[in-house]
C-alpha cells in the first residue's frame, strides 16, 4: 500500500473510533492504538530509514503532521468529555422553573362577579379617574359632606374636565352613575375595580383597595329582591349554612339603607365557648352596605323615579378575601411576597 493511502486510512479509522469514545478510558485506549509504540504510525516511522532518500523527508514530514493532528484531536475530545460530565450529574436536583399565577385578589374579584353573573348580572368596569359630579354630586353627596374633603379624597392637580374637579374615585359607585346616564332600565350590573382614599396604611386600611358595586333598576324591583340576591351571593360564596342580618344604616345614595352582616361561619364550624377571633364573639360579620337607590340619584341620571326603582350594594373585596381565607393583614396583598401569594395559587 502506498504510504499516503495508508495514512489516510489510519486517520479515517481514528476519526470513527474517536467519535464513539465517551470516557477517559476509551480515549486512552485510542491514544495507545494510534500514537503508541506499537501503532501503525510508529511502524511507518520505523520504515523511514530504509526508504530512498527523496522519499524519506516527505514521508517523515507527513507522519509528524498526522501525529500532531491526532494528538490535538484527542486532547480536544478529552476536554469536551470533561465538560459534559460536569453538566450531566443525573442525581443533581433540577432547576426549579417557577410559573406565575393569578393574584388572590384577582381571583376573589372574579369569583364574586361570576356569582352575580349567574344571577343575571352583567359586568361593567369604570374609569379610576373621575370627576366630582360622578363621584359625589350625582350620588346625592352634598358639597359639605366630609367625604368630599381633601383629607378623604385624592384630588388631581389638573385643570377641571367634565363636571367638577378631577379625582381618583373613592368608591365604585361612579360606575353606577356613568352606566345609568347612558342606559335605560331594566338592567342589573356589577362593577368591580380599584378605589383610592388617603387612609393611613395599617392592618385593615390601605390608600388603594378594591370594591364590587352592584345595582339593578326596573319598574318592579323591591327591597326583597335585594335581600334575595344578597342571600344567594352569601350562601354561594361563604357556604349554604350562612344567614344574613340587615341593620338600618345611612348612606346618601340609598334610601332605605342597610349594612349587611353574615352569620359567623367560624363560630358555626366549631362548638367552643372560646371567643371567636373573626366575629369577636358577636356571631355576626359585616360584609357590605346596600339599599334602594335614592330617587335623587335616579333623577340625576335622567331615570324617572316615579316609574323606576332600583337597589344598589357595595362590598370591599379585600375584606371578603380576608374573611374567606383568614388573612390577618391587608398589607399582605400588596407586598408581592411570593411565599404568601403562592399559598393561594390556583
Ligand atoms: Zn365567630
């Protein structure tokens, strides 16, 4: 065989062997096979002295180049194997890929809205920036009312647009006004969203929180419809054993008005004389305010109060979530501590 062909054959065999060598041991065997003293290359080196002088130099040079190439490829493969071994410890714990989830408040908000949607309500959201007319005046809240004070409402330092000064809405009731200005009865709507008040932040207060507003207007709506809707909501959301209590109250935008309590589900669940931390021993928990929409509010929205009647209610979403999931501090919702949030991942 011509020497050049033999070298080509050796290199080809070497490449095949190298590609299959997965361990340091296998590489060492290959090194011995191709570069060892008994290798074919060594035997070819040994023949050089017997060759004609003009062939000696050419073959010697070619054999040396081949030897160096093989040594370099062995070294490269050895490094690759070492790296692969480092990255391939199958007993090593996998990298944890964390996936997102919906925030508990988003879920509670959605659950509340779904409960009312199943009772025939539609969901309509409102703007967070509004004007004095929609946040106060149209809701029968007079100019001198303390809630219109700068200490109770965030006014925006912007030129007045629409009706009166611009502000961050302090409740979701402006959605009710916006909707009623445009629509003609009958309708039944829930309107969820954020509201803002300059409250000192503590375990039960925040400068921003969420409310769900609900209202329905038709020619025949009565207070008993309001009671029926709220009872169905409470039983769906807090459990079938829950009872409701209506306490007379005052709100400017409803008449008559009531605050609504549910019977304490925590007391009902256990048989102990120990004072209950949820209801403070009273056996009732306040969950929302409600009433029949005041005729002034209907008139402000160009709905004839002689012909139409309606009810409205509003509840704090954080409060509902805190009650249902036994969360002791409102600030936990906003701190974005994943250890807290992931307990409620759906
Ligand atoms: Zn209780």
